[in-house]
């Protein structure tokens, strides 16, 4: 059975119920109006049968007509209130259903991606160790395989750290411990160490102004840099340039990472920081990831009293810009 039809079936029956309620409301409103009209005509005929004079019948008929008019107004007013409340309820339920459906889809995508992301470095490391065990290799080749195994282990460690950190964020049990440090040196050393560990095919250029100090949590702040750098690498072509810059301007500290990749569609820029959200479909997407990186970045930036925005790069790509209050 098609998964889309399964997901939309509850909403379909909800709409059927809404249509039924509206039809029933319209039908009962029609019956009430007809009933009031019949009462008016019956009372008029009763007055005539009682032998009242034409003038008395006219006076009482006018009174009945006024009462009838008031009842019509009352029925119309209650109908408007009922329909307004009903439409608001329909809109709210529809939005909640769509959000739940989207969240469920994102969680399914997350399970698909995290399964692959966990199995891939484990399988790779296992193969590398088996190669060392079964074959007589030169010292240089052994060092190369060991380096690859360490990189895969580090990749697996970063993934697990992201999952654990996301769980702590979700349960509000994570507390930052900030201390003042030379942010310029801290970022430069961190990125240079990353570049030595991972053989990126892109050219990473640093544009770091010296001696910029800031209070940061040294345990989690690297996650901001590494997740944004990893994101830029994933969506950039080989030999393209990724620029990491840090500067101080108007009492603000501005950190940005710019790539020359395919960019982010305008309609998705507001959603990329949501938990589990990734552009495209997990079954057809070629890039690695779990949809947690930017979610964690957004949280950590806010905890460091900053804001993050994504802009278009020229001529192509994206710029993730973080502005911290000094």
C-alpha cells in the first residue's frame, strides 16, 4: 500500500466528518427557520379563528413578525459563531496533523540516515583491521590504513556525540560552562587539526582576525564549527573554496562559513535548523548526515547569546553567518 495514502487517510476521514457536520448544521438551521415560519402562520390563523378583529390580528401579527425576525437573527448569529469556531478548529487540527506527519517523516528519514551513518564507519573500520590482520603490508601502507581507521572512528564518535547532545538538548539537561578564551586562536587551531585529520577535497581558507576574545563553552563550541564545516564540505564540489572568517565589528563578533555549493532554496531556509530536517528525500539523497547538525548549531549559538542566519553566496553557495554579542 502506498505510504502517502496511509498517511493522508486520517485527514481524509476528518474532512468527511467536517463536511457531514456542516451539512447537518445547515439542515437543522433550515428546519429551525421553517419551524419558526410555521409557528408564525399557525398563530396568525389561530387569531383569525378566535374571531379577533382585523386590526387586532394585524397588531399581533406585527408582534409575531418581530419575534420571528429576532429568532432569525439569533439563528444566524449562532450559526456564524458555530461556523467560525468550526473553521478555526479545522484549521488548527489540519496544521497539527501536517506538523505531526512532517515530524514522523523526518524521524523516519533520521532512522534511515543514522542507520547508514553508523554502519558505514563500523564496516569500514572492520575491513581495515581485517586487512591489517590478514595481509603482510609495508609500513607506509599500514600507516595509511590505520589513519583511515582513525578517521572513521572519529567520524563515528562525532555522530554519537551529536546524537547524545541532541538528546540532552531535547530533555533540557545540558548546561554550558563558559570561560574567556582567545577565540581567534581557538578556531584556527581547531580547524587546522581537523584539516590534518580529514583529507577534504575542498580548499579551506581561513580569514581570522587576531586576538578576538569571547566567553565560550570549550566542550561544545567546537560542535558549532565542525558541524558548519562538515555541512559546507558535504554540499561543495571538489576543489571549490570554503572560507571560514572571524571578525569584530560594531561591538559584535561575526563568525561565518561560506561555501560554493548548490545553495539552499529560499523556501527551505527557515526549516534547515529544525530537528531531523534535511533537504530532499532520504532514499534519494546522496550526501551523508542525520539532520541533527544544524539543529545543534542553532541551539549552541543561542546558548552563546548569538544568532545564526543563512544567506546566498555569490555566484553560488551559502553563507552561514553567526553574530555574537560581545
